[in-house]
C-alpha cells in the first residue's frame, strides 16, 4: 500500500535534499574547473588499485589541480599471474590436453577491463571533489617488464611537469625485491615527483605488524 502522507513528505524532502546537494556540488566543480590556469603545468597522477589512491587524488584536489593546465590519470597494469577462463571444445586438443587459446590475449583483455574500470572509478571520485581529469591512460606492462618501467617510459614520452603518486600500493615483499614505484620515479623521472604520504591520523592509528 501507499505510505502515509507524513512519510511520503519526509521521503520527498530527502530526495529533494539529495538532488540539491548533487547540483550544488556540480556547480562548485564547474567553478573550480573554470579557475584552472591554462598556462599551468601538466600534472600526471599515477594511480593503482589500492584504497590509498583516493588520498592521492584528494591531495591533488586540495593543493595543485587548480593550478594545472592538464590533468592526466595513469594506471599501469602488469600482465602476470594465473589466468582462469572457460575453454570450448574447439580450443582443446584432447590428445595432448593443450589449450589452443593464447593466454596472453586473455590476460591482456582482463587487464584492460580491470584497468578501465579502475580509471573510471578514480575519475568519478575526482569529479565529486570538483575536478575531472583531461585524460585517462592505461598502460600494460609486459611479462618481461614492470609497471614502474612502463610508467617511466610514458613519462619520457609525454613529458609532464609534475607527477603525483602514493607511497603505498605494494606489499613489503614486493618492495623488497622490486623497489617501490614512487622511489623509482623519484630517482629516474626527469620532472618533479611529489610522493603523497599517508595522512597523520592513519599513521597514528596503524598497529605494527608482528612477523614470526
């Protein structure tokens, strides 16, 4: 049945409030976009799948995006790890048990789909905070390479004025063997690199990990 009049009015008020808040946020976003410096720097933001990337974007919104002439969101995906997919009878050689499909093609497809979704999510978040990236770039690192090499190659090609990246995103084991992406960019990129650190409150709340 229909909701009582009082409840309907309350629901309508909430819907109107949400709509008003949405359009207010969009109007503020347009104002911030209009204030951007057309002669400012090209800022590249290196993002990954970790939740920490949201803080990198927010730091850029609060500190530098309004000074940029161009903002590029970049995500590098490494083609590695096991790939699981269903196999049709035409793709299976039952005498040898060999799958005829090239795993690299399937891995590339999955990496592209995952990377595109990630960039769309980060772009939507940036838009909610008042800035939309001018460009989104997905890089695919080969199995014989690494995401940091793919990022540096892109930096050398596009020559941004400033790179924003986070200090997290890799586990301690990966950092020990490969070195962090942030460290690599700081020492090898030919432009300024700003490493956005974790917020103070989160650092204080974090508990040390015990290793046996």
